[in-house]
């Protein structure tokens, strides 16, 4: 593998303003994923990238575990079960991978690789749910799903194997109870992205672009550096549509059989792509401290002072590492043979929030030098005050990342009254515009500006639909989307 010092000499990371090139390069150089697997649209997670993935999903699991139970359902779905929900299947019919042989023997019933798991889970719900006392039922799983993506694939964003799909599925006695679950899911996702310092907006998707089989769909979107939006979560109120298809009923308090009301909601590894894209800079990754695989890297400055001095510096570095590890920080001591500059570059590229430098001057004064990845600020800190200082700095880094990202996000959402204004706004971000609510006008708006209607905001504001000129208080967001 190329050493970082050699990488610096051979080439530098593209500027983030060239987002596509920057993004692909950072995934490789920072060792997030490797796209060289010999099937298009499938990626391999490097250990460092997978550690980042696990830290991110640990947050999501902690939020769900409060009132959800984790489960695991099979990857394969029998064709007869998969084909039951016509509207749902129509939404996925061109994306399904089919298993048609077992060895050399043709299967009597072809098996679908799940593009999503409704048709795998709901036959079991039918068996599990008998009475109103079994409700609400809330489960989730984190699994791989497969979709035959024919568009341009992009690591973590548009894949044929989604390796880290968190999908939750719930069942309730009434439509209103299910709607309350939708609201709870929105709160969970908002808290999740707050802890990742990723600004976002939640909207109600237009009817023509809702999840197949849902009553309605809520979507979570963020803005990427190139001005396009990335959908980083969806929440669906399914009503009784799937319950009727799979005959999922419960006995109510009066002894009568009723169909359950359901929701489902999902997040994929796009959440990792959002963290990388929103916070990264020309120097590489900039990771929120809570999810950084390494929170602190210690760099000994070893040159020009003799062998004994070097041993003393390494001794201090090891002591500092032990002190920090003992209180729960994730720490690496880089005592490799690379020069300090190459080490700085390597760990900046990997987004480590804090760097500790220990050199001859620090040794003499019983100090260390603390360097922030987000601002590059350097500060001398006494070894005795280091633990408290690091706790404080990590909190400050998270707050700074979120505030910086939020300001950029808010600045790129522009109020528009006309289609011409909308066309200008979506070149760099999101247009906020009125809409009459009619599907014909909505689709004409999308065609006219060559962009997607992300969805309708809960907050209303009076204005005129730019297509039919009718007064309306509906406000929608429009953008170019991945």
C-alpha cells in the first residue's frame, strides 16, 4: 500500500469544489470503501470505513432500542409472497435480482433477493399478531438489500448492494396510532442527524413519488457540496394496504377482527456519505467526534535531539495514550517511521478530530500541543489538564461542525416566486416555492426546471402556484437530486 508521504509527493487530493472527483478519491485514500470489486455497484468496506459505519449505526441503534426490538429476516423472498402487493411490486419490478437455480436444479418457486423487506416480514406479522395486546409491534433490522440499479452507480449513494439498510416496521391498532409512529420516527431521524451534525429537512413526498403501497411518504434530505440533494431517510405510513394483502389482523377489545395499520422507515449507508460530504474539506475527512474511529492521534516529534531525547518523548506519548484510553477516548499513537508532515497529512485525511504533538520543547515544559482538525487551531495544554481539555474540545468541534454546516445549508435554500427564479436557485441548492397541490402542475414544475419536487413542508406560506397562478399556502422544495 502506498505510504501517505508517497501519496503527497505523487498527487494531492482534488479540491472539494470538484465534488465528484473529490468524493471518489477521498473514499479511496481515507480507506472508506474500495470499488474495485469485480461487480459494478458493489463495494468493499475497508476496516477504517467499517469502523466509521459501526460508530454511526451504533447511534441509530441506541435511538431505536428505546422502544423497538431488533430482528433479522431472510434475504430470499418466495415469488408468490413477493408478487402479492401489486402496487409495491410495480415500484420495484425492474430492480429485482432473481435466484432461479439451486446448484444446477431449477427452483420450483423463484426467489427474489429483497430490494426491501415488506414481503419478507409481513407473512410473519400475520403469524405473530393475534390480539390488540400484541400491539403496537415495533421491530427493525440492519441488513443488505439488492436493487438492479441501471443508472450511474456511486459508492454509498447509488448501489446495487445496499450493505447497511436499517429498516423499521411497525404495526398498530389505528391509523392515528400509526401516524403518531411516523412522527416519532421523524424525531428519531432528526436526533440521529443532529448527532452527526448533518443539517436536513423533512418533507411530505408528492403522491406520484411516494413509496409504492404507502398512504404517504415523508423524506429526509440534505444538501451536498455540488448543490444536489441527497435523500438520507424515508418514513412511510402504510395504512392497511399491506395488512389487507397479507391478511394481518388482530382481535380488538370487542372481539372483532381488524386489520392492523402499519408504518416502515429506512436509512441506508447514504448517512455515511452525508457525513463525509457535508463536513469534509480540501484536506480530507472531517469527522464528528462521536463517530470518528480515532478521536485523538498522538504524534511524537523525533528529530535533532538524540536517541535519549527520543526515548523520553515516546515515553511521554505512551503515558498520554494510556491516560486518555483509560477515560474512554479512542486514541492512536503514530510512532511509525514516517516524517511528522506525512503523519499530519494521513490523520487529517482520515478526519481525526484532535492531534496531540509532543516534541522536545513540550517535554521540557510538561506540555503538549493540541491541534483541532476542524479549524487547524493549535493550543499548548498542560499534561495535567489534558483530559478535561479534550472533552471540551470534542464538544466544541461537534458544535462548530453543526453550526458551520447549518449556516451553509440555510443559505442555499432560496424563496422563489417564478420558474426562472427556481431554475437559478437549484443550480446551487434548494428552491422554496408555492404549489397549488395539483399533480399536473407539480409534474409541469418538475419538467420546466428539470428538477425534482422533494416534497411539501409542514410550514405554510401564502403565494401563487407558478404554473396555474392559483393562490395557495402549500410550500414545496425543489432541487436537483441524486
